[in-house]
């Protein structure tokens, strides 16, 4: 009887500990699920609001006509769409090679180097820096010197936002390459620069491309830097050396206007930007993410 009682006591204690941990686990799962559901709810609410208010003004004239002057009906967002595509395209061409090369340097040559430590520190600061500060910086060093706004200035500003995203993504992705793969390449006599470019980069090229797409998604909706650099333009303009219309600034201006058609175009522009960014994020996290795992 005594032996049975002694065996029952530890089992009872273990059962109580198990039940306590199980209860805590269920509570944690409940709050985690509730937090996720709350976030998804607000996301769906935002997307539904954009669809309801933005679809009403969505037609072919949005893509074929420029923004209307005050008090006139109709019009579209062709100048803003073209300006955004041009500036984001130039910013991508600037930030992609700089970011990838900097990431390669940090991953391949910056293991024990004070310069690489400073570079990583500055990159982290730029990742968290407010975009309005970057816009003011470009305004002070470029726009104020040439005395006019331009699409080039807008591209430079948003490229400064994209570069640290590409740098950190490239650095992190290259760090995932197995050391044995590098050592095998070195054993075959390959120089270090060839190992970096043709072995490590090739192994994670899909992940690096994912980082580029995420950077493009990040800069597509930036407003503050463009207010200080590209400003706006009511007409369709392909000269990057002049003020250039863009969707974020047009949305900002039209959303606060007293004209109903302007507010409708603002909702349509917000719809286009949001779903474009959403599509880029889905593309980067599905198609290319699957290639990385393979």
C-alpha cells in the first residue's frame, strides 16, 4: 500500500503539471489566434473599403487621361501612373546593383571588418529612418541646389529607401549558403570573387530577387519624399528633369479636395497602389520563395 501511494503521488504531480502547461498553451494559442484574426479583419476592412470606394471611378479613362483641373469633371490618373512607374523604375535600377554589390561585400568580405560593421549599422539606421527625413535630405543637397523639383530627385529619394532593403536581404540570403559549398569551390581553385558571384549568388538568386521586389513594394507608396523632390505635375510628362506627377502625391492632394471627382480619383489611385503592392508581396512570398526552398 505504501509503495502504491508513493507511485501515485509523482503521477498526480506530473498530471497537474501537464494540465497546467496544457492550459497555458491553450491560452497562448487563443490569444495568438485572436491577434491574427484581428489583424486580418482590419486588413480585409481596408481592402473592402478601397474596393467599394475605388471601383466607382475605375475605368479606361483612369489610364488614358491626365488629372483634371479644379472644377472639371472626368479626367484620370495617366500622368500620375506614368510618373510613378518611371520614378520607381529608375529607383530600382539605382538601388538594385548598389544593394546587391554591397550585400555581397558584407557577406563575403565583411566578416571581421570595422568598415562592414559601420555599413551594417548605417544600413539598419536607414531601414528605420522616417521617409520624410530622406526627402528633406535630398531636397537640401539636390533640389535646393538646382532650384527646381524633378523626377530625378524623386527617384534618388526613394532609391535611398530601397537600397538598405536590398542590402540586408542580399546579406542575409548569402549567409544561408552552406559553408561546405564555398569550401568545395575553393578546393577546386576558384578565386573568391568567382565563388561569391557564381556560387553563392547563384544559389540564392531567387531570394535576392525577392528582396528587390519587397524594396519596390516599399517605395511604391512613399509620399513624403516625393513631396519634397518630385512635387507634382498636372500634365503627362516624360522629362525626368521637370516636376513629375505620381500616385502617392496625387492621392494626398485629391483626398483632401472639395471636389467629388477628385476624391473618387484619390480612392481609385489608392486602390491601384494598394493592390499593386499586395501583388508584389504575394509574388515575392510565393513564387520566388518556393524556388528558394527547392
